[in-house]
């Protein structure tokens, strides 16, 4: 028995494969470097959903339906009230997504895919006292999300950086949130319920909640020279270094390289980013050295979250919104996995080993 279900195969999937020994991610027959930076998010979502949704149209029509769904979701923005604005963005967005009717069809799929891309920027603007910006159904999903955040049409390379991110995180085997989504799907509960389960599992710091604290770490370290003493002190306190280590990857997470490349491309046109990147690289070098001494038997390398933090910060998202941007991409994977599980018709119901006391003998 393994508390973390390590090495347990709990699903057959055609969606993605994670080779932890070689550091290779395959999504529907494409390696990550064939799609990240090359395909738009909506096209990867369409690819993932292929064969899993009734009446799935061609990719261009699907993208148009997704654009229309963004406009439909915008009608939910008034439900972001002051009580929700007091919550972290992930919780506020999740509460509004819970208003979307459960279903298994294309309409439900496009609404759920559209929801975080529309609701997160609206939430962040309302929190700053700014008016939400309506979506443009004709824009790409990534460009529209940034436009709704900033009010400006993003340059192609900036929209491309968000697209690279969303594609990079779209699916990743049977990670904790995807498993949660599949468990709920297996009860025939519906896709909204599956996505809510995914959101709830993703937000923990051991999964998708790490990149926010990474910004706090970089700010705390502040200079490349301070990386080593800061990390030594954190590990001495028994803290985990956010952005390092992975259950499956025993080598470098290939998604880290895809995102670092996107950060590098953005750095060329930025006055702040080169300095931030230099600091992050110094932290990475120091962390790898120190973690190696700290846990000689467990290879601990950079994971997807480390450069996510830099990328999303450069795109203008506040640190407490990073997990909700992650969810914007991962919803594609949750939906495809939920449908794949639903089509098996099989309830996921493992067993537990009882280790509690036996009932007292009757007198
Ligand atoms: N910093 C310090 N020590 C670590 C770290 C880390 N980042 N990661 C693992 N360790 C330690 C563990 O504490 C454990 O020590 P112990 O045996 O003394 O208790 C040892 O290394 C072995 O850990 P594993 O069992 O190999 O780690 P596990 O598979 O349970 O955890 C996880 C993987 C949760 C990602 C872990 O590496 C971690 O907490 N990292 C920091 C949080 C993080 O970056 N999360 C994002 C993950 S990526 C994603 O989900 C999208």
C-alpha cells in the first residue's frame, strides 16, 4: 500500500504521457516542444477533446464557439460581489464557475473552458476598482484574456507567451487535480462538478499553488549573492523549496524549459525581466547544488512552477492569481480526462485498509 498511490496505474488514457525518467511529456502524439510555442491553446484543447465530445466541430468552428462562450460567461461577472472579492482569486473564480449548469455536451465544455479566462481578469480588475472589460470573441483565447486583464491589445509575442504557458500546462497525465476530476466524472456527476474538483485539488501548494510563493521567495532572496544563505536557512527550518521536486520527474521537468524559453523571448523587450531572470537563474543554480546535498538519494530538479512564476509576473498577473491562470490551461485536460473516464462508464472506487480498533467484544 502506498499513501500517495505512487506507481499505481489508475486509468488508461490516450491524452498524455509523462516519462519521469527521461523528462518527456507527450500530448496526444505530440511532444511538448512540438506544440508549446507552435499551437494556440484553443487548438490544443480541441485536440485533447477529439473523440470525446459528441458533435465536436472542426478546430476553427470550435475556436469560434469558445469565443462566443467567453461572451456568454461575461454575463456572470456581476455575480462577483464584495464577499467574493475578499477571497483569493482562485476561490472567487471557483465560486462563479459553480453557477455553470452541469452537463456533458459541447456547450458545457466551451463554457467551462471560457470561464477562468473571463472571470479571472474581471475579478482582478474589480478588486482594483476598475471596470471589467468585455471579451472579443474573434481574438485568440490568450490574447483575449490579456486584453480583458489590461485593456490593451497585447503584442503578438506577449499573447504568444501566455499561449505557450496555457499549452504547456494543458494536460499532464494523472496528476492530483486530474485524478480528482476523473473520480468525480466516474460518478456521472457532470463536467462542471469535475472541473470544480480539479480546481479544489490544484490550489494546494504541493500542486498548483506553488508559483505564488515562488515570487515571495525571489523577493525575499532579492540578490543573486543572497540565494545560497537564504536557501540554506529555509531548508534548515524544514521548509520545502517551492518550484523544485516532482513526484514523477526524476530529471528536469521539460515544461520548465518551455517556459524558460518563453521568458527569455519576453526578456528581450523588457527593462525589468532580464534582472529577474538573472536572479531566478542564480536561485536555480544554488538550489540544485544545495538540494543535492540536502537529499542525496532523491534527485530534486526544477519543476514547471518555477519559471511559471516569472512568466505570469511579467504578463501582469499578481502572484495570488497564478494558480487560477494555471487552471485556465489545465481545464482543457480536466475536461478531456473527465469525458474519457465518463465514457468508460466505470465508477472509481478503490479500497482502504482499516487499521483502527476492532469493536469491543459483547459482554
Ligand atoms: N524542497 C525541499 N525538500 C523537498 C522538496 C523541495 N522542493 N521536494 C521534496 N523534498 C524532500 C521531501 O521533504 C522528502 O524528504 P523526507 O524524506 O525527509 O520527508 C524527500 O525530498 C522526498 O520527497 P518525495 O517523496 O520525492 O517528494 P513527493 O513526491 O512526495 O513530492 C512534491 C513532490 C510535492 C512536488 C515536492 O517535491 C514538493 O513539495 N515540492 C515543492 C512544491 C512544488 O514545487 N509544487 C509544485 C509541483 S509541480 C505541479 O504540481 C504542477
